């Protein structure tokens, strides 16, 4: 298994137009309220979270001398910045549907401000490394198992697959920076426990709020089917457990989950149309 980032890895933002439906279908994931709002709740967290990731890496950018890693940091910042912009559009669509996105954002923003005010730069970077691992293993699941987005609105499928591809490409950037400037594995493990708790808490709060606005908060069938989607046989979250636990192993590196063939197939999905257009123009 790889113990370092593969050589020749290209990390660059793709400035794609997603044209999310306006209005956004309230239950865009095949008419399923739980699945739709699970992804909606995660999306609401991304703009502020990704700005935090960028800031935590920038704190150490000047200490990195490796030209390859410096270029990867540049790609990481570009990708995360573009993700933040697209998910802000997504959040506006949710506001337009009557969900209190501002309240959900404010809670995450308060926590980020507290983190930046009270934690050392090393601990902020450790939190980013942990959250980047969570997003990377979810990204891998979405790309490897299309059933998790089966039946969803095509524009939303495209958005989530694009985001998952770029999360895969840059999944080790923050980790590699951390290893160069700190490297404390015990701190990383503590950061992962905290990151997991707050990610699940904030996602659940967002999901519950949106279901409540839909009048479905106490619909037991919605929760039964939703929990089956997450934790049933081949459930979305259940499928992540092995890769999640790997983070706690001594000597772990994100590219030990070497999904480059999957990443390349997904790149072809997004880049082939652009290549065809350039060829036609030539």
C-alpha cells in the first residue's frame, strides 16, 4: 500500500457550471425526504468549513519548501474555494424553500470562530486533516457506489460527484502539510474524535430541522428508511467504517486508500466533454 502521495498527482479546480434547478426540488433525491435533506444538511456546512480548511493550511504555507507540495496546496485552495462558491448557491436554493439555513450556518460559524480564537495553528490544521479524511471516504463511497445517489436529480448528482472527485484528488494535501510541520499522531486522533462528533451533530441538526419544516419530523417511516440507508446492509455510513478506522492506525496515510483508477474514470466523466469541445474548435 502507498505510504505517501503518488507522484504526478494533478490537483486543479474545475470551473464548471452546474445550473442547479431553481426552484430546487424539495425532495430531489428520488422523492426521498431523508436522503435529500441528509445531503442538504452536509452541503450547508461546506462553505464555512472549506474556508476554515483553506485558512488552516495557509497558516503553514510559507513553511513548506517542497515545490510539489506547494503546488498541491495551490490546487487544494483553488478547489476548496470553488466548492464553497457552488455550495453557497445550493444554500440559497434551500433558503428559497423556507429552510432556516442562516441558523444552521451561524452555529457552525460560532464554532469555527471559537476554534480559531482558542486553538493553536497545529490543532486547527489537525482538525482540517480529520475532516478532510471524513470527506474523502464519503467521496470514495459516492464515486464507487452509484446506488447512494440513484434516482436523484441529475444536476445534483453531477454536483456531488464533481465535489467527490476533487475531494479525492486533494485528500492528502492537509495531511502532508501536517506531517511536515507537526506530525503528532496523538493530536490527530483526538482531532478525529472531535471532528466526527461535531460533523454528525451538525448534520443531524440540519436534517432534523428540514424534516420538521416539511412536517415529517415524527414520521417513523421516514426515519426507519433513512436509518436503513445509513446503517443497513451496505448502508452509506456503514460502508465507511473500515476506512474510518484506518485513520487511527500507526503510519496511516490517506493514499493507502489508493483509488486512483476510480478517480481517473470520474475525471473522464467530467473532462471528456471539454476535450471534445476543444477538439471541435481546433
